[in-house]
C-alpha cells in the first residue's frame, strides 16, 4: 500500500526533526504531493496531513469522489473551495483536531504563501528529505515498466519508419512526403496514445547537428548518413515515467558516426557492468567508468564543446528527473530506478546516445529495457 511506505518515511523524518505533524500543500503539478497521496488532481491547491499516525487528504469537494478512489490513506476530507490559503487552513484545522502540535514539518519547496499561513499557528521545520522516493516499491516498479514497454513500442514504430524511407533529391521520403523529425515524432506519439500513455512533451528527436541539442523538440529534416537520435520519455496514467533512447543512421555510416556509436555502446556496457555489483556502490562510480571508457575511445567528458557534456544517468519515477544522479556521492539503494545513458555529441556533425532504464537490486540490476542496440534501423525487432 502506497501510504504505508510514505507513512514510515514521514514518521522517520518526524522523529529526526522533533516535529509533531507533517503538512504538504500543493497541486497536481507537485510530484511530491502525488507521491504522498496517489491523488492526480486538481490544478488548485489541496493539502496532505500526517498527524498522530493518520494520513489525511483535504481535497476540494468537486474532486471528492476522485480523491476517495485514488487515496489509500485513512481519511479524505472535502471543502467547497480551496485556494492556497484555505488549503493551509484546512491543514491547520486537521492538525489541531488530532494533536496539540507546536512544530510542523514541511518540504523545503513549500510555497511562501503556505509557510506564512502555517507559521501563524506553528513553528515551521523544513526538510529536503526525499521520503524514500528513490527506492521504488514493486508496485511502482511495475508501473514504470509498463510505461517503458509503451516507449519501446513507440521506438519500434520510429525505427520501422526510418527503415522504410526512400531517398529522393537527396532527402528522405516516407509515405509520399519528406520525412522530418516532427513527422517521426507524431508517429511515435500516436503509438503511445494507442496504449494509453502520454508523450508529456518529451519525445525528443534530433537529426544531424540537432542531435547535440539534448532536448530538441523542433522540426528538422532527416538526411542520409546523419545520426537520428530518439529520446522517448512518456508518462503513464498513474504518473510514472519511462525513458528510452536509441540512435540510428540511415544510409552509409561515416567514420565519426561509427566511432561515436561504438564508444557510447561500450560506455553503456561499462556502466551496466559496474551496476552488477548491486546496491551499496557510490552512484558516481558508474559515471567514472563511463568517462574512462569514452576517453579511451578519444572523446572528452565534462564541460566540453564536443564529447559527453551531461551525466550518465538519473532517477526516474513520478518525476522524469529525480534522485539519485549517477554523478552524485549517494550510494545506490535496492529498488532505485535509474537511467543509464552515455552519449557523445558534436554540434557540427550530430550526436549519439543510448539509454536503458534499470532497477538496482541487492545483487546487481534488472534491465527494464528490452530493445536492440543497432546503428542501422530495421523494420523488425
């Protein structure tokens, strides 16, 4: 049950801080609030309260049925209207009902308006704890895996389209017209929609030099011999993300493109081999092994104009980018879901990235990605 995990984590933070209750006020765009409650709406403020061992959701009345359906805590309370101020007032009222509280614990990203309202009644203690978000339950891992499966179907559609292109007047054509990154993106997103998954604006497709733009969602012509980088990061109905990247070249593969692809593939193998050690290793060791491998292939890493200028990976869950970073000093815990995505880029030529999504286990890792790594696109898996 979701609330049991969060209740245990909140209790631990309350004990550490000496606070009497935990309050968080936010809206549907606050991934932490969704983590605590499982509640997916609305776009106006509502409150979550944990006090005296009880998990209580204070939601607007119009969303009462949805709240009771999605929240597996102890109680849902509704009121006619909730803005940030009234949501905080409901939280204050709820805390007072169950405890003679003096100190309230809130996440450190809580809005100034909410903190001000709470501070009129309690001493405020803030925390930057992640409340166990990095360590996914089996249910959370299953939700992420389902979205990753949909991402792979979208990738397969894109790869099939690339494999079916024809060259006309020096440009790629598919289904009678010129193939661009936008057309390819629409094909991917249509497949995601068919499986109940939202692209969430995160279907990144670059071609040639635009591959070096890590978040390219514009339109670019797809040309023979250039890299085509597809980074598909959709979101499922329960709020969890997937993340998958592959790179292809349609036509003759040039020396730089082949060298870059081989380097990135070997770097990912080095990262996955490092994760064979399982839980307990410092996350930054994975990045170090990737960096060593890329440098051995002749590519720079770090704050460089050409090479790999991003980290090796990051946590994935209710946020697309969450803790831990594979460049951090954190030790990886069992149940952590992270991307493994080395890449190299040349803004004048193109870019290559290969990304899998894995779960760290006590004795190694489980790869949630089952998609081929190949530079030439094929119409079959």
